[in-house]
C-alpha cells in the first residue's frame, strides 16, 4: 500500500523556491480508507480547546492543533513519562517494553486542561501533554524536515554572499562558531579565513566542531601528487565530481581541506550541491529518483601500493532518504570507486543506468558548478553526505592537508548551540 503511494508523495515532497529553503508541501493522506474498518462501537469523545479524541478498538485518535494523529496503545504505554517508567535525569526509559501486553488498551481516558490521562488495566496512569503528543506524533514528524537546507547552484550560492568566519572568531567565540555551523548546515560548505597554513592549526579547527575520523588515510592527512597511495587523488590528474569514502558502510560525514602550498597552475576545486541535482531529478523523473534511492550498490577501494594494503567495501543506494518524510540525507556518488553491480537483476540495472544518467546530467550542468581556488589560510569544510567535490588537473608542487570528521559530532555541536540539526 505504502509503496504504491510513494511516487505520489514524492512529487509533493519538496517545494523549491528558486534556491529557497526546502520546505515540505504536505497533504493529509487518505487515512479513511486505511482505518475506517477499525472504529469501535463504544467510542468516547471529548471536546475542549479544539481538541477531539476518540478511543478506537486498536488505536487512539486525536485531533488537535490542526493535526489528526493516531496512536497505537502499546506506543502510548511505552512512552509513559512517569517516574517509574522514565528516568528524567538520564532521559532513559526504565520501563521494560517487553513486559507490556501487546493487546493493552486503556481502561479510561480523560482530558484535563491540556493533559490527557490514560489509566491502564493495572491502575498505572500515564499523562501526556497535548503539545508533546503533537511534537512527537508520526503525523507531526511527517510534515517536518530534519535538516533545513538551502539548495544551490553556482548563482544561488554566489548571490547569497555567505560570509566566511575568521580563524580567531571561530576558535574563540560562540557567535563565530554558531554562524559558521549555521551556514555549513544550510549550504553544506563553509570557509574559515586567516588560518595559519599548518597542519596543526587545521587540526585545531577540526577539533573545535567535531571528532576527527581516523581512516586508512590516517587522522590528519597531508598529500601531494607523489602517488604514495594507490588513488588518483595522489596524482596531478583532474578528478570529476564525487563524494569520498563511498566504500565505507558509513561514508565520512565531513571533509576538511586546507591547501598549504601550490606553486603552479590549475588545481581549482569544484563543488556541486548533490541535493540540488537530486531535487531536479525528483521534479523531472520521480520514478528515477525513487530507483536511485532503492537499488543498493557497492563501492570499493582496493589498494596495493608499497606498504599500503586495503580492501574496503561499502553498500548503499546512491540516494538515501528517510522513509517517513522522504527527506534526502545522503548521496553516495563516485564513479571511480563504484564496484561491479551485482546487487540487482539486469532489467533493474538498465533502469538504474538511465536514472544514474539523469542524475549525472544534472550534476554536470555548468550552472551547478562552483569553482574555487583553495589558498593557504582558507580552510574549506565540505558536507560529504551532500556536496560533491572534484578538482582541475594541475602543474607544479601542490600540498593539501585536511581530515575527515564524524558527522554525529558536528551535529551534536550544532544542537548544543541551539541550531536545528
Ligand atoms: C582525501 N584523501 C586524499 C585522504 C583521500 C582521498 C580518497 C580518494 C578516494 N577515491 C575517495 O574518493 O574516497
Ligand atoms: O586534490 C584535491 O583538490 C581533492 C582531491 C580529492 O578529491 C580528495 O582528496 O578527496
Ligand atoms: Fe575526493
């Protein structure tokens, strides 16, 4: 049932105002057809504060704050915030969910002011504030984005005139850090200026917002075109747009780049908003968007150069979306590192190539390309789950340092500063 409705829901998923904030355009799905059979004869109803509720045989229905919500009874028992069920100091559940009768139904329900009281067969009372229920209901979540973003092409990004943050203000002030993170969350890229061009100072920056994610490339890495590792990154060749570490089960969340030296020509960095391109696919060919979010693929890193021996495999679709609101949260796109496709039958494979082509066409539109020249002192943070990067071929000596960051910890820092993440 859910699957049939998918393309329909997706079409109304995002409303894009020429590079404006992505917001969800929702519509009440037709619940009547899904649930009308289950209404109990002896339902009770109550009306106050524009709040209407009904006790159905297998669920509790609540209309409040312009939202129709349906709650499972086990859910209502499981989320009880009473002192014996929930430890409000640790914010952890004490209740053993497995001890709840799966057929549980409340003995009585009553509304007092803005609080609903459920009395369970054993006498235990659970209270819920109406606003808490709205905030925590499926129907409430379905209408919300987890991460507000501004999708961009080159023009949108340039016209936004997103300010860079100064090294000092980033390290020493809460305001500087917060502004940096807000821009990073909205655009998926952000710059810090006036950074002393050393690996140590770059590391300091990274540690201010997250934990450094150590990988097969080390903790802080430092690279030049010496082919010290078995990867094209370690040459002077051009690199087409891609995301990194697609061959990890969880690709690195953030990439930090600091160009410490370049004596030569070329070597500009290319940045493309993968979510903007995916949004175009969703608008033009929703079934292709869906396919890219459904077909799992492998990416692979095989290295045998000098002392370095590695074989990494990561599995996942190109587009990763949250199933309840269809919000895109991760793009895995690296044509160099994509492994043999053996996770889908031939006919799906052909449709996948078509969808991949559509996405690639969007990713390659010149108007979607943002070109920047990395310079000593200017550190670039890239959301590796959203923004693709590449580089122009170059001549001469070029030294880049940087690291990967864990995404959870960047978001943690952002949330602690009061940002939505
Ligand atoms: C950034 N650093 C030079 C350390 C690693 C580069 C990794 C390159 C790899 N093909 C990938 O896209 O993941
Ligand atoms: O050399 C560059 O500018 C970037 C190379 C690259 O894609 C990488 O290191 O991940
Ligand atoms: Fe890369």
